[in-house]
């Protein structure tokens, strides 16, 4: 008897049906096999978690009984494809026995023997966490796109070794072009959208960022396809490897056209106000303001404020009074604080509004 047993080939536990079933049950994914009649021939314990049924309860049943009529109809095209010998891969929401929806990725793998499809293997993997992360990424992308739209800001990244240029949705909006019309390459010689007078500067700034590794900060103009000229404020910074070899150049571009226009309006307004102040200052009928402001300003501060009202810059005032420009700035800060105003324009307006003494 002993000799007979010893003569039998040694079988590993995994060689038996029980061993194979144990290995299948240890898998984190749902695994099963369905024949051409869509009857189950094998299932692992993961079916309990997904459908609330044990492998013994499922075996021999039709796949429609497991999935339910609605889910079966959704999967029917993939089932037909698997029985036609075509491997299937698709995502699906599966309701758990508790009523919660679980996001899954499903594979149908045809079982082909001598060109005949005998059935198909099923593998279902839970991707709920991956789906949650993907949805969060999509929400973050949407928030970024909205923030870029509001700020008129766009971002870009140039992968230098591969010469691939990735642009954000906001940047395409600023340039007035569609993402599908962009080939994703950076070509210094192809700067059609950059204003002709600014192309050399843009190329110079990009070269400087790569050659020196120092951040660059500059402004340039673009011409949109509709012919409108926009002014952009761009920043870029180099990312290099441990040896200093350039890897990526990342940057942002903000449309500051309206900001420049507003600044120009303010500048013209301040200049006009300064000229008016100078005219009033030179007019014989204009009363002296010095005595009206002596209670809150020093004689030197009044003198400087009068020159500001004439439209002179800090440097021009410093040259006229033989003072340093930093001294003029210091006096002007004192003037603004004493008059309780925010800027030079308001200080001049206050200076001109002092009633006659």
C-alpha cells in the first residue's frame, strides 16, 4: 500500500479544483467563466461582495440572472463581441446589494479552442477610488480653467528634450486659437502670433531662461486671428536635472491689455491735472496755498507738492531743488500720510482744493 502511494505522482494543492478555487478566491478582482449558452461554470468569492451571491449559488445560472435585465442589456453588445472572439474592455457602474453604485472596469476574454469560441472569462475590478480621483482632477481642471478665464491668465510647459509644448485652455483663449489647431511643438522661428516688433525680444528672453537658468519676466504683444492686438505679461522659469541640463521651461502669460489702457488713462489724467495745477500756480489771480497748508505740512513739503502739481516727476523735482530722488520720495510719503490720501493725484487734488485764505 505504501509502495503504491509512493508510486503515485506528487500533486501540489493548487493542482486540485479546490486549490484553483482557493487561488481564485484570493484574487481582489471578480473572476468568472461563462459558456456559449451564457451559463456560469466558475466564479470566485468576490461575487458575494459585488452581487451578494456565492459561487455555488451562481454556478449554472444564466448571466442575465446575475446582472439583472437592465445591466444585462447594457452589457449585451460586449457579450456578443466576446462570443465573436473579440476581447472586451469597458467601464461600468454596478449597484451593490446595499444599493450603492460601484465603479468597475470589466474585461471579457474569449475562450478560443481550435478557432471555436467556447465561452469567455470575466474579470471585474473595482475602480471607485480611481474614478473619484479622476472626477476630482476634472473638477480641479474646471476650477483652474474658470480661474484662468477670470484672471485672463494662461500657462504653458515646454518639454525641451522632446520639444513638446503643452498649453492650458486659458492660454488658447488668450491667443484666440483652438487647441486642435496647435501642433504641440515649440518652434522659435514660427512666431506668427507674436507682434513683429516683439518677436526678437521673446526669442531673446526664452534663450536667456535656458542659458542662465534665471527666471524671466517680460511683456510682449500678440496679434490674434481676428486682428486684435493684445499685450501679455509673461513669466518663465527653467527646470533642470542634477547636472544642470535643461528639462522643462514652465511659464504663465496674462492678458494685461486693459490694465495698460487703464494705467495710460490714469497717467493722462494725472498729467492733465498737473498741467492745470501749473497754470493755476502761474496765474496772478491764484491765491497762495502755502499758508493754508502750513498747519499740516512743512514748507519743504508744500514746495515739493506745488512742483508735483506742475507735473514734475520725482527726478525732476530732485534736480530743481538739489535734493536726492529718495529724499523727494520720503517727503511725498509724509505728504500723503499727512493729507490722508492714497496717491499723488489725490494729493494734488487736495492741494488745488484748498479754499482762499
